C-alpha cells in the first residue's frame, strides 16, 4: 500500500518538481545575475540514475506528478533519456517540463517520443526588443520556433508562462490575450516573486493578476472562471466570455495558495526543499552517495514534509528571501 506525505497542516503532497541543472542559455533579470554566475560543479548534479531512484522512492510515498525544470532543463544533455526512464515508473501519472523554449526546435520530437506530453514554455514578451530587455540575450524568434515545434510534435497541453512585472510588461497583456485566442495556447501570467539573484524584488514591481484581468476585460472582453478546476493547482484558470482563449494566473504574491500546496522539490544538486521559499534543505545527494537504503531516503522525504511551514510570508515583515535564487532552486 502506498503511504501518503501529509504535513502538519493536512496538506497531501502528490507533486514533485525536479531541477536537472542550474545552467541556462539566457539571463532573465528576475532569476539570474547578469554576469559572474556561480554554477554548480557538474559532479554535484544528480545523475539520471540517481534521479530515477529518488522518484521511485517518492512514488512509494504517493507522488503521482512530476515536472522537470531548472535552470534551463534542455541544456542538460540527453534530457529525453531521463524522461524515458521516468515515464516507465509505475505510479507516475503525469510528467511535465518547463523550458524557455530556445532549444525546443531541436528537441521537441525526441522529448515527445520519450513520453513527454505536457510542456510550459516561458515567454514574457511578444516583441524581440522586450524579450532582450528581460532575458539580456537574443533568441525571441527561436522561442517562437520552439513553440511551433512543440505544436507540431503534438504536445498537449502547451502553456506559455509569462512573468508579469510592473512598469515593464503592461504592454504585453493585450497581445498575449490575442495570442491565446489565435493559437489556443493558454497564457499563464505569473506574479514576479522575490527569488531574483539580484535581490532587487519589491512589492511595487509586481503586476498583480487583478490588474491583468481588468485590462483584458476592458480591451478584449470579460474573463470567466473555468468550472471544476483543481483547487490544489497554483493557477486559477479563466476563458474569455465567448469561450475562445484561455488565460490563467499564478498570483503567488497577491493571492498566496500556500494552504492548498501539494508540491515539494529537489534541486539539481540533490537538496530537498519543501517550499520555493524554504530556508532549510535536506541533503539527499549525500544520502544516496553514502549508500543509504530506500527506507532512509523515504524517511528524509517524510521529515522534510513534516517540517513544512504554513506559508511563504512574502506579505509580512517576517519574510526572508532564500539565499538560492530561482535558477538554482528550480521554478
Ligand atoms: N528555464 C526554464 C524556464 O524559464 O521556463 C525553467 C526554469 S524557470 C526558473 C521556471 C519558471 O520560473 C519560468 O516560467 C520563469 O519565468 C519563472 N520565474 C523565474 N524567476 C521568477 C520570479 N522571480 N518570479 C516569478 N517567476 C519566476
Ligand atoms: Fe533561465 Fe528560466 Fe531563469 Fe530565465 S527563468 S534565466 S530561462 S532559468
């Protein structure tokens, strides 16, 4: 019988996010520093076999859904081989990938063949200039090609993740609304969170979900909530009132969803984190490399979940930004 990972607030954990690298081929300002990035030593990255073993233990504790992320997961060589291994683990119901899309043109087909179906592609702007301003690199056209390659390969669902930043992405809202209507791809606006390497986040820089809803309503048409949504999922989903085009929001700052959180994460260097904003980690890599048995790994996962705090406290004076920025945690 599978046991469950239940924390002290009664939250049942069924989702695991796995970071496969902290390296990236662009430098989004809300995530990475512009220069002098300190990357993990490659020998410290969990191997595909180590990740597979960890996932098998986690499945025994009730994990059903996994998402691969990073850094940029597609810069990890042969990522499709990991997907193939994971997709054969009995008990895994869903595997997703979050990518910046730059390498998707080359890899979409292999990823699909390996069993991946769900893909989120991050794109914050629909012009090359704004893309470069945010990512500090060229590559806008390559991301568009990546989205097309994902459509052609047959991925379903494909979602676009767009971080929303005050004073920067307001002009992207309506074009993204139209993009959702034209392509059938869901646009998922994510409120800018305090996980940037530069430590420059301020609440005033967050473009809130409600402001986006108001703008789309005024300039395109009202949004209506999708019925029967999974209340434990972080995103709230809407459709335009004529039924054409889906828009969703991860309103981590303005409407924290901590009380229904069902996820935990493992970093590329094998540290278990029970929250994006955790200040503590459990070192699974050392356990694995020191020869721990599955029961000891399971016990560490249970301990991590039992120590999970009620919420992230971004909106309080008590909030402390984790020392790991987003690229090194795995978003
Ligand atoms: N490199 C891949 C990508 O960009 O899709 C995967 C890793 S990235 C850390 C995962 C997601 O986190 C992306 O959608 C990215 O836009 C988002 N993200 C990164 N930093 C963020 C921040 N400070 N606030 C909100 N979202 C952030
Ligand atoms: Fe790279 Fe993703 Fe971070 Fe952007 S958000 S710098 S693409 S890891």
